[in-house]
C-alpha cells in the first residue's frame, strides 16, 4: 500500500433500509457479501478477492472494563489487539479524541507486513460509561477503504445498562457456602456480601464497609493516613477526582475523613465520595450521586468539617458498621469456632513504687459443630498472680437448633439449656460468628468467634 487512510468514525443515527445487527455495545450494518464469523470475544467479517490477491477483515471486539481514561484504554487496546498480533512498524498515525453522547473515540492507523506484502491496520476505540470497546480493521488494498468507511459510519454505540455494570463489578465471593449473603433491614437499608467489602444500599446511596487491608491503617497524622488508605481502597475504582481533601476532628476518638468528586470507572457515573474511619470502625466509603444526596441522608456538609467541629456529626457514619450483619442457618454451623481473651495487670506498691507482680486473666471458649446438629462446648479460664495462676475447665455437649435465623439454642451449656442471639459478620474470605446470651445480655456486646484452622 502506498499510503494509509484515516477514516471518520461518525457513530451516526442513520436512516437505512439495511437491517442493523448488535454485538455487545455496538449496533451496526454488516458489510454486504462479507463472510461473518462469531468468535469467543469478537465478531469478524472477511472479504477476499482471489483475482487481485487482496483481502480485508473487520473485527468487532467485545467490550471490557475501562482503564479510567480514553488514552489509557486506547494504549491498552493498541498493545493488545494491534502490536501483539501484527507488529506494526513505526509510530501510529492518530486522530484527536472525539466525543459523542458520553463516548470518547480515538482512532489510529499503522503499517505492517503480511506474507511479504504491505498491509494496514486501523484501530478505533470507544471509551465511556466505565466500558471500553474496539473495532479493528486490517487490509492489504485501498480498494476496501470505502467499505470500511461505510461500516464505521453505520456504527451506533449502545449505552451499557446499570445491571450490566453491577453484575460485572459486584461479584459474590467464591466462598459462597453460607445460606445468607444479603440482609434487608427494617429501616430500608440492604446489605450484600462482596469480595472486598460489604455493600450497603438505600435509594441512591451506597456504602462500602471495606474489609481490613494491609497498608490502610498505621500510626500517622490524619492526612497521610487517609491519603494512603484512599489510594489503596478508593482510587483504583474511580478517575477524574476533583476537589479532594481530608479532614479530621480533634477529639478523644478522632475521626478521619477524605472526600471528593469523581467518576466511577465501572459505571461512568459522576459521584460524590466520603471516606471515613473512626476507632475500630475500619474504612467506610460513602458513594452518593452528589453532595446534596449525602447531606440529605447524614444531615451535615462534610466539606465544612474542621478540627473543632462537633464529633457527634460522625455518629451516623460510624453506625453504618452495624449493617455488616447476616442471618445464621443451621447448615452454616460446622467446624471449630473459638474466642480468646487475655487481660494482664501490672501491679506496683502505692507507697514504695516497687513492682508487686502481675495478675493474669485469660479465657478460651470453643464450639465444635458436628453432623446431626451436635456440638461440643468447652471453656478454659486461667486467672491469678503470675507463677500462682489457677485454671478451670468446663465442658458440655448436646444438640443445637436454630429457632429463627437470628438465634441459636443449645441443649446443654454449664448444666442447663441456653439460647444466644446470633449473626454473621464478614471479613475478607471468612466470617465471624457473633453470639450474645439471651438471658444475660449484659452490655449488649457480642462475643466474636473465628473458625479455627
């Protein structure tokens, strides 16, 4: 080929008697007389002319998740679809990015050699709504330029549905052996178990209760800590972040906040994000369509928070951790679940200041659930001064039942039947069993049990 031709990608809404077809996010008029071939991740159209020894192929490639920008998407597609397959020579000839109906389109052409003859490759990539899709055309003769142009002019991009984005980005963890993975609360909130967080939704508000992750909690001033956690937990899923800032309130249990306006990579939607942590809450991510929606739900403007703000404003945010709560089924209860406690008191003489010894209080409680709804329970308690500590061990066994999905009853614990309020909470790749005695709830704080390996 003596020269390359860059085509205009019109994405027009044509009125035509030709029958349009759809593949993924693309609606188009197929080139007449070309051979169609459906593949795993693309649809191909081929035309050959044996007399002229010429050929042309058009590939409509299945859409993928956007890398966050049109330039990043195009560079990735060029390397994956063009460089790996055709090894073009020289730099590509590119057109400027064009925008149409929420999509950003970039086109480039390059030369390559096939069977010792010159050929050309044309890549057109469209980025938008959190998706990226490409059309690749290759040919060894300019005779096919008009056909490619006509095909591209027929193309219309289809806006991806919310359901499509949700399905692809919010997957249930692979370990889905528990009976309940969603909870519908009486106040309208809904919790769903996800791979890296528990997602809590109500109306247009989404709250991600992030599981603990390395590098997100460490001794530091508020701004560096919040920035580090944001970069690990939030930044990979959004782009075009604007007006990002951090804030904190000087108080005994200091809250940390980060906030900003961004575009979700998975959906292409513009959102307002508030990032929050206080005490042992872990990091919570509040996602709203705009700041006003957040303010309507939580009754304060996060962008006005400063060192002397009322810390009570943070209570509704911290309370969202209570939605990491899922019902219990009898089939969930299997294996050994343990809870450990250790408390140490270092004693000193009030008059002399001399060291007076150490008092130890330690306990280990375990439930071993077996087939047929049977269980074995054991409590080991150690207490006393160092070197003179005493221990007590109590054991029980019997049958358990789940009278409702929020309670467990045991036929024998310490010589009598006992019942517990119960629920599961989630961490990365596992669950925590939470139990509270029905008869003696005390402070209402649940004892947590982890699955022993």
